């Protein structure tokens, strides 16, 4: 029998964040929805909420698509926080939830 390595089990079902020591938290009152964080995340752990009702720095931004963190897959590398041009992402140590 030929064994073929296949991605039979959807990789999205595999949670890969157990070793994270800190996590990104988005301050939506500063977030302009530029989506730079989404573009830079190496783990595709930032998703898009198409119907958000989050805070926003301006009313016209409030209904725009917004990023949210998939904490089941975020590994806490901090790249998103480093790249956000509006300083809207803070890395918070696990267990010290805001
Ligand atoms: S990079 Fe910052 S401002 Fe832009 S969408 Fe992400 S959190 Fe919001
Ligand atoms: S901390 Fe790293 S893995 Fe987590 S959302 Fe930000 S860029 Fe992605």
C-alpha cells in the first residue's frame, strides 16, 4: 500500500498557540482598519470581522471591516504590534488579561 502524506485533517482544527507567552490585544479606539497587521502576521492568525461593532477613532470608520486576533493560532511573536502604524496593538503577558 502506498502511503501518501496528505493534509487530510484540516490544519485550522489544530490549535498551535499553547506555547504563547504574550498575546496581542487590539485597542479599537486607535485602530484605523488599515489591515497592515493582517498583512504581516506570519501565522495568518489575524482574521477580518466584516460586521464589526467595535470602537473606532472616527464614526466613519466604525462600520468598516476590522481585524481580530485568532488566539487559537496566534503564537505571540509580536510582529503585528511592531508593524501597526497607529500603536493600536499591545502585547500583554498571558495571565495578565486587560
Ligand atoms: S495595523 Fe493597527 S491600525 Fe491597522 S488594522 Fe491593524 S490594529 Fe488596526
Ligand atoms: S503576535 Fe504574531 S502570530 Fe500573533 S497575531 Fe500578531 S503577528 Fe500574528
